[in-house]
C-alpha cells in the first residue's frame, strides 16, 4: 500500500494568511490543479493530510476541507496539535505511519515547505515531492521530485512508485 501524505495550507488549500482558523475565513480555495490531482490520486492511493497550522487542530482542518468538498479525498487527518509533535521533527511523520500501520518507505510526503515538509519526511524515511510554486532556487537534495505546478503531481507520484 502506498500512502500519500499531503501538507494542508499552501499545498492542498490556498493559504491566504488570514487571521483565525481557515474554516472561518471568508474565502477558501484549492491550490491550482489540486482538485484534479486529488480526484485521480485518491482513486488509486490512500491519501491523508497532515498540518502544523498554528490556529487549527484536526477538527478545524476538516471543517475547512469540507467547505471546498475536499475532505472526501482523505482517509486520515492529522495535526501537530493532536500528534504532539511539529514538522520538521521526524516524530511527527513517524507518528502518522504508526497510526496508519505503514512503513515510512511506503509513504510519499507532498508539501510546499522544503524544511518543514520535505526535510522532516526524508529524515523519517519517506519519499518526497516538493511543491515549489514560486520556483525558488536552491539545493533541494531531500526532495525526490520538485514540481512547480500541481498539474504534474500525478505523474510525479507514478514516477516515484515506478522507480522503487
């Protein structure tokens, strides 16, 4: 079983950096291309979502996802508030694998923060896809694949699985 672990804000949903929990924001949206990616990926893989959001616990994250009907794509929902660890601490990621009864090597972390999402997941033994929407230059050696558009996510996941 392959598990896809998605970061929430800035990866699945647009982070407008408003005050308060995202489910209370006036406007909420998918990151461009994410709705199509989730529709396809969730048919074939187990998808879960994990956040470090300061203002939201797991329940608040689910409320925000429901506003755009995105909750249906995820089997499991995790927040640092409930796990007791924050990204990039590898215990954050290992807690998820323990809860889901999978090995880290069977997981692909998808996130938009290189340090928090990608570095931490790689330290825990996961495969990684760095969503670098702004094409920031740098050394991203812990990312198995770097994408700048979610339109490339499905093919990137397949590429990682095919190379395993």
